[in-house]
C-alpha cells in the first residue's frame, strides 16, 4: 500500500511494449444454474486494452457477458487468473479496498439502470461523487456539467419515474461517468430500444468514454451495435465454450 492508502500497481506481463490499461488473463468463475443445471465453469476471454480503447462484446444470453463485467468491476473475484485496472490487481485488494477503488475508477451502466427512485436526477448523479469523497461544491459543478452535456439540465429535479426510457438511460450514463472513471462498463444498454435509439445510446457511450480517455467495455446480444466499435469480441460458447 502507498502512504495515502491506495494500492500499488502491479506490473503487467513482461515483453509487452506498453502496459495495458485493463487486462483480464486466465480468469474463470463457477456459476450455479437453477434446476438440474448445477455448477458450471465459465472461462472468461482474455482481454487487454490500451488506454482509451473501446470494445464491444457480443453474445447470446447465457454466454457470460454480465459475469465478465462483474469481474472487470471487482464485484466478483475470479477463482483463477487475474484482472488488472490501471495496473491494480483487483483480486489482491480487500473488499473495502475494492469498493473504494471501484467508486473512484470504474463506472457501470447496468441493464436495469438502477436509478434510485426516491432521488432526483441530480441527486442520482451526485451519489458516486459523494462515495468517492469529492467535495460538495466540486461534485455539484461536475453533476451540473454532465446534466448539461447529456441534455438533462431541465430534468435535474425530476424523479426517474417521470422520465422516458431514453432520459433514464442518459441519467444512468451521467451517474456512471461522474467520477471520470478509468473504465466504463455497460450491460446491454440498448436492449429495450428500437434500432435508431439503440444507435444513439451506443454512440453516446462511446463519446462520453472518449471525452475522458476511459476504456469502454459494452456487452450486447445485438451484432449491429458493434459496427461503431474499433474492436468487437464474440462470446459464443457460454460455460467452457470458446470466444472469437
């Protein structure tokens, strides 16, 4: 640990010209399926991203896309292999350390959005800034900047339940990028949208990630979403299955 309590970065694999901003290597996770499914072992794809690189992960339901995001977010610790974000091996951190690291470095747009219904749009965006210990004045300035960027300023005092789906998605994106994360994760962000709105949502995620040089990992079942990405990874086999 450093003197300020933050973890030391771990040197990535030798022989590589530049260190990866995000690296997943040899990771696997046991999953429990209901009924007669029992325990299955999911082998996650190896992933190595340069700073600011964006990747779209495409695969059917059950392929392990959400598990991949949970491991990258440090919500799940892989039973084998390692996951590094900004040179930090998340598996080596204690749970409280992972929580602090996630709050400051990782943004996550969940499929169900998970906006807090009892809070306003502005208060939802302020949440991660508070968790990260950002002073209140700076936090409000950052939240206001994001609401303006995502055309939500007139809705800052509104509750999520009064918003359209597109507005709720933009609010969830604002919350996810509030702390200027190193890594932005998005789980099926276009699942409930028609083709035109899906394209807009995916483009917005790419833009806000690029504005802060964050890595973006977006998972989807829709092959069309990958068209705007420089890199597409297909998860095709599910537990014990291949990727390509």
